[in-house]
C-alpha cells in the first residue's frame, strides 16, 4: 500500500472552462484542507462524493474559486482517499494551485501513477488499466468501443476463464502424480485431448483477428511510392483535403518524407509521402530515395502510384517486381488526362490490385478506401465479439498458443503426463501476464511509464 500523497493536473494544460488538480493517497484530505477554504465547514466534514464551492489558496492568497470533491477509499479511481479541485481551466491558475498542493505536503505524481495505484489497489487488473490509455488515445469509434469493452473487463473475463480451465487440468495431473493410489491417470490422455483442443482453439480465436484489430485501432503504416511527377504529393494532398505537400512539375521536388495521419471513415492511415524513386546524381535526392525505400520496407501498406498518361518504365517494372508478396495497391493516377495504361494489363503484369484515380479531381479515392478495408478484413473484425488490439496481449497469447501446441505434441507422442504440466504452466503464466497476475515490478513500471501525466 502506498503511504505518500500524490498530486497532478488531471486535465490538459490549455485554456478551457474547467481544469482539475487531483490529490490521492492517505492524508489527501488533510493536505487539501490546508489549501482550501469552504464557507461554514471544514473539508473533512464534507460528505463523500459531494461538491462544495470554495477557494483554493496558497497561504493567505486566494488562487481561484473552485468546486471541491472528496472521495473516500475505496470509492475512488485509485481506491484511495482522493480530492479533486475543479478550478477554472487556465494554465497559470492550474500551475499555481498544483504548486500550493505540493507545498502543503503532496509530491508530484509520476506518469500513469493514478492508474498504477488503481491496479495495485485491486480496482483494475492490468488489461483494464491499459485500456484506460487506449481509450484516451482512441482515434476511431472502433478503437473507443474496443477500449471501453476491455475497460469493462471483456479481456479479463476471457483470460480468467482460460486460466481456470488450464489450472483444473494441471491440478488434476499433479494430484494424480502425487497420489497415484487414489487418483488414476488411466485413460486420461483420451479425455484430456478434446479439452486441450478446445482451450487451444479459444486462444487461436482471440489471435485470429488481433493483427487487423490492432491496425483498425491504431492505424496502418502506409507509404506512397512511385517515380517523380506521377502525382504522389498530389495524392497526399487530395487524401488530406489540404495542400500539405509542395507540388510542382519539377522532378525531385519532394526530397524528404512527409508524414500525416488520415482518417477514412473508421480506417486510419499513417501516411508517408516519399521522394520519387529514380537514379539521380543529386546527393540530397539520393538520401530521400534511400529513405523512401526504408519506409517501404517498414510499411504495412504500399500505395504505388503510376502516371496513367505514360507507359510503364523500367523503373516502374523493377519497383513493382520488388513488391511481390507485399500488401500493395497500384494506383493509376491522372485519369483526367488521356490514358495510355490499361488497368487489366497492369493487374495481369503485376498480380496486384489496380485502381484508376485522379488526385486532381478525387475520382477513385473512395475505391481506395474500400480496397483498404477489404484487404485488412475490417468488416470481419468488427463482427467479432472480442478483438485483441494490444500488442503486448497479442504476443502473450502467441506464447500461450505455442505452449499449448507443445502439450499437444507431447500428448501425440505418448509422453508421461508430467511433461504436460511443464507447458501447461507456461501457458497459464503467459495468460496471467495479460491481466497482471504474474507481472513483476519492472513490467508494471514499464507499462505505466507510458501513460500521460495526471492519469
């Protein structure tokens, strides 16, 4: 249990109607009482979860008029005594109020420390705590809905169910090995096999939509590639609906990578417009081309742009050949001009999906969005009752799956039952790390260190 009192500004530090300074920990009320003034009563006499109008002060100096809320343990976000000073939302006001609270005996909270205390006090498990930050960072309705579901315990419930099934089998095997006279393992492999298959299938079902679920929640790293002057920067501007990239008829205008985030309905693309791919003697442009190639290797989706008014060049064919097996869509740009390239011929030659567009008029851009959704199976992901979007959870589910598959191998090889328990325990541990039941302090500190200050 934490014995110190922490404080931080819990809202954004910008001009707004309301800004909150949150104080939490044993003694939070005593510290808040030193910096508040309520007409006719003391803060300690205020009924829990009731608001009082008063002043926040630093010594004898009044800093702001505020609404003051007291929440007594365990009925607060952290599970501790908590006081919120709901002030006017000016940066100067909030800074002065926080300084007064720290001077009165609180210390500045670390990033994520409120949620960390909620976890340590049993208010949230680790997956629910991570969902808090996912909810704050949500950029789409899908991300918001998924985070809210996980905050409500959807992941925790499923993981606890799986762990209970694994624990039941492990306990039976170990009890039988310890007391073979009274507990028999005769015929156990035959009864265990379907149970193991069911548990493994449940883990694999959680994994099946997790990669696209993560992309739908976090966005898809996307790079725009192509020769100079095919319209890459014009495409970026058209997708964004603003003149973000400089567009000229001079080859090599874009020399550095321009990165923007684009929301297409419920799909988020983290777009990178790159330098035109070509052989060049210009040293700066060479660096841009190398950076474009690096971005392409790291991307999850490539939009390769061709000029529909020109024939395919050797550079186009070489680059398209290197994209085999990658998630790539070929965009034949400049459909508003007389066309030389044929969609079907390009598709046949490259084996890729081809869409004709005009970055100038916007023609075909809706088809691009539909192609992205179809390619990443987003409609199917949305229909799943539970989608794993957290990369850490995904990795741990893979570890659990691998351990369960090793149990299956041991079962099929007719190995002794004590071999089963080794990997069953490993699967149990991996699943436990998702909800924090097996987590060590270093992992906990690493997770909460990524949270924002005040949460």
